[in-house]
């Protein structure tokens, strides 16, 4: 198996396509392009409703087949561990594919995304033989116990910002609990999931346990969500799409898990370590081209240190956020994932200016040899809380920075959002940190950091940022259901 280092080898897309993507299908649709060169790099199958039905039928059959249904938790964990090993073994190849397909720097995909992928699978492999029920004391005439059982056939729809790690977040707990899966990759980033499918076969999973389809949400996604044999839907993506999925799933009362949009606040108090606050604030919004659902895109800084923070933040953006080719070791920010996303971010730059906010820096197209969907890191100040750029998710290297006076004001403004996915606080006062963490309306709060998630810790939001939790032991709850068994010991009415 060839692997590829951080070089844009021109034959790479052809090689990938020849080895992995020459799939016979009724329709071949151009789904992916390199957004550094603006040229197509591969064509892949766009699944029809009939293709989705074939995948779901396979998952339904596998769910009942003894090769999976009767497989012990220990042996299921061995399969998952082998898959994790194969992902790690192919890490250079997988990182290269996502760098081509997504636009993120190769070094980031290799050092962050791929390790998170195989570590998450390994973590849940360890849970396979530990998902258990309990006995419940009632009366001498009754013996009662519970067991945890898989939900069934699970439809999983993943986003384009972290193609492989988001797949692992969903596949890990679903497999640990004994479900079968049909996973649809985002149409913008379909390639690495197809390679993952080859590794699933190599690991030795029974046929039909894991099924991968590519295609567009309107056709393949809708068919998957509404399929009568699908028992659960797990989705990560925009709030608007999640609402549509929830409506479709409601028709048959499907179990759902939704991880959706965010407009996460970062509150920097005057007693914060300013250097650390600037470092994490920059990472919290500018990493991954700003394409992070939990991105701390609303920075609130206490009056006394506002000017100092602003000066240091500008310096950090200017020195750290080097824009460039995703294969360049020194690149921090690659191209946006698509022209649609590129246009969306630039439209918000215009919206902010039209609303009267001050464009402090950035907000401009950037090119390499006249090509590429790059945008210079964008910072707005003098932003009113009513402005769209303060309230709406932009999903790019785009941040608003404003000042506050008191803790009460900071809390009120942080919570003034329809979203509630993440939040961050910077303070050296432990009491203040716990007080704010308890009152901020979000599923996650970072204290003196930002975005340093961990696959062992629950992830999810409140309000319009989603339903349910992923990762950690809590992630198992979304993929198992409790069965209660009552045994009459006394033969009495």
C-alpha cells in the first residue's frame, strides 16, 4: 500500500480514483474538487434512492445475521481494534486524501484528524464488552433486570469539516452497541470515507454491518432518513438541515441525535492570563479555516484589557494565520471547503459593513497564482449584539470582538443566542470560573482553553445546537436502548 507525504503529487488523484473509486454505478457525478486549484480531482457515485435502499436492506439483514447478532462483545471489540490499527497504518494516505478533498493543511490532517479517528474507534472498542444492564430489587416475588440492546439500523450523516473524525464519532458507539450502519458522507468530501470502506472489509467485519454511500442530501440523504427500515438517525451539520431531518424522522418516530450549529462565546475577564487568552482565542476561531461548529466566534473582553487584547489578537492573526497551499508545512489556513462556503463568508463581510460594524482586518479574497478559495482572517469590532454577524453562524475565519463591563453583563450577552453548543472563559479566579460555567447556556464550557475536545468527554449542545450527546460513555446512550424483564417468582396475582 502506497502512502503519500505532504506533497501535491499530480498523479495522486488518478491513483486514488483507480485503486478505490472505480465503482460501477448507474450515475457518476462530479462531487469533489481541490479548492486550492479549483479543478476536479475525482468523480464518485452519487447514490440514488434505490442505492440507499440497497444499503439499508443490507444493514437490516446483517443486524439479524448470527455473524453479527451473536458475536460477543469481546470479538466485536477485536474487529474495531483491527480497524483502528488499519486506519493508523494508512494515516499518510488518509491525511493526503482529506487535504486534497477538504483543503485543510496536510500536517493538520496527519497530526490531528487521523489520530482522533483511530483513537476514537479504539476507545469504543474497549466498551464493546462493557455495555451491560442491571438487576433491580423489587419484592421477594419478583426478579427484575434490564439489558442494553442495539437500537437497530442506524443512518448516519456526517459533515465536511472533519470527514474521518466525524465518522469515527458516530461509528464508534454505534458498533460498540451492536448496531448496523448506513453512513452518508458529505457531498463536498466523499473520498476518504470510500477508503475507510475498504479498510472495513480488510478488518473482517461481516457483510452489511457497515455501508457507505455518497450523494446529495436532497436525494440520498432524504431517502436514508425516511427509509422505513432505519431505526435511528444521527446527523451533524447545519441547524436548518437538522430541522428538516427532524421533520422527516418524526413521521415514523425515529430515534434521533442532532449536532448542529453554534455561535459560541468566549469571555475574557480582566484577570485572565492575556497571552494565553489571545493564543486560545486565535485557535478557537481561526483553526480549520474557521470551519468548526464550536468555534468561539463571539469574543467578549472586559473593558480594562480590551485594547491590549485587541492589539495582541491582531498580532497573532498577522503572524500565526499564514494562508497558503495545504501541502506547505508553514501553512496555518488553507482554502475554504467550497466556492459556496467562500461566497457565504464574503457575503457576511459585506453584511457586517452594511450594518455599521468596523472591519478591523481581513475579509478579502486571497489567491495562489490567481486560484483558490482563500479568505484572509476577518476581525470585526464595534459590533452591536443585534447585528447578524454577531448572531448568525458564518463558519469561516470570521470573528467579532466587543467589550463588556461586568460579569453579569458578560453572562447575559453570552447567553443571548439561539445556539448553545460551546463556550469558553478566561479567568484566574476559580470561583468566577465555576460560577460562569454553571450559568452559561451551552453543552460544553472550556475554562482557559478552547476547542481542545477529547473523545472520552461528552460533546453536544442545548437550544438550537442539537439533541443528545456524542463521545465518552454518554455517546453509548444514543445507540442503545434498555429492555426491562419482569420475572414472577411467587405465582401470585
